[in-house]
C-alpha cells in the first residue's frame, strides 16, 4: 500500500473517531440537563437609583461658572414641554425639549420601584456646554399632585439628596432641581430662589398655576440660628398654615427644635423667596423649610427629616 493512501486512511479514521466523541458528549449533555446554565442578567445600574443619579449630576457644581440665564424663548420652550408632560403627552414634551437640546427619558428608582420622567440637559451631558438650568422629575405612576423644590443644591449641602428622598416618599410628586451652585452665575443670576428669569421659577410657576402644593428645601449653617434645627415657614402667604403645623409636629416628634415662622418671628423665613411670592399671589399652598447643617450632615437624621416631610406629601398625594 502506498504512503499517501496510508495517510488518507489514517486521517479518515481520526475524523471518524472525533465525530463519534462529539456524538457521545452530546448524548451525555442531553441526559444531564442539556446546555450549560447561562450567566445571570446584569444587575440594575447605579443610574437606576434616583438619589445616586442626582448625586452624580450635582457633584460637579462649582461656585464660579456653569450658569447662563435662559432667553425668553428657551424658558417658554422648557416650560411648555413640562406642561405637555404634566398633561400626559410625552411625545409633545419630547418634541419641545429637542428645540433646546434637552432630553426626556424614563428612570426607574431602584429604592422605590417608581417610574419618573426625567427632563435633563442633553448638551450638558455631551460635554458641549453647561447652561445650569437643572432637571425636572415627574412621577409617571399617577397624576402630579404636589412638588418638592431644591433651588440651592450643593450650596445648601445635601438638600438635593433630601429632595430625592422626599420625591420617592409619596406618589404624585414633581421634583424641580436647580442646575447650578447658587453663586455660579454673574450678579446672582443662578440664585433661582430669588429670580424670576430662570426655568426653575417658570416650572414652579406652572405648578402653582395648577394649584399644586409645594415644599421648598433649604439649609443653613448652625451658627446662623443657634439652638434651632429647623425653620418652617409659609413664605409670604398663609394658605399653608395647616400644612406647616402638620410638618412642624412631625419634625418635633423626631426631636428637632423648630422655629415656626408662620406663627412667630424667625430668622430664615423666606419672605423674599420668589416662588413663595408667586404662591401667595395665587393663594396656593407653599412651604419654605430650612434645616441646619448638623441635621443635613447626618444621614440618619436627614432620612428622618425626609420621612417627616413625607407625612405631609402623602396627604397631598390623595385625590
């Protein structure tokens, strides 16, 4: 027999043996339960946690730069889109936001399981520009019934985290979050609690027009009001006195020393707050809440403060 023919027979024999081995392995696999188990699915992304998401957004806020006052057209486009969102028309909202390079996405909060529409600056996220106009979060699991407002994130340290915890505490909430440090703009332009030319004020104005009650969160240094942990105020108006009393009682049950600006002279009462002025003009319920640095700096105490505010927003969330 020639050498080439011998090699051909040998190769054929090897191929046959290999094929037989594959068949045997397949039969063994089938008898033992089939294909190997698949890897577990991906864990929820940290971006699904509302508090962490907001923390990352505000982490880069600096005291200089990062804010531009919106034009009248930009402010109208932003507010008009939020109005469509509140009316249950996300496609119209998305179209309006595209005009000013904002995005609309759905965020599911891992802690509460609730879904929120997030209005965010697409230009800022791409790194092309920083306008500092902030974000809006709207509960998608029911109609909007109340708002929590954070005008001074980072500057009033951890009020942005408190806002996230309050939002997830009850259904029907809208979180209006400023997009820059209060000192970031020229001539106080980024201090949105005291300006009427921001998208922050324009959105709160729309919520007030709808007669949604709102609570605005602030912070103060301990030495600014020694001996007090919190100040609860109704701003310029008096439509929310009953709400203020309920919140004060909840905070005091938690051991906080509260100054009641709605019934006695107090520092930090927010009388010049522009959103409070608008609410007073419309006879809409508005609360201005200040917490000292010690309360805000302790995570357990901040959590309990959010729970106290939630006793109020739960009532607001009912039809």
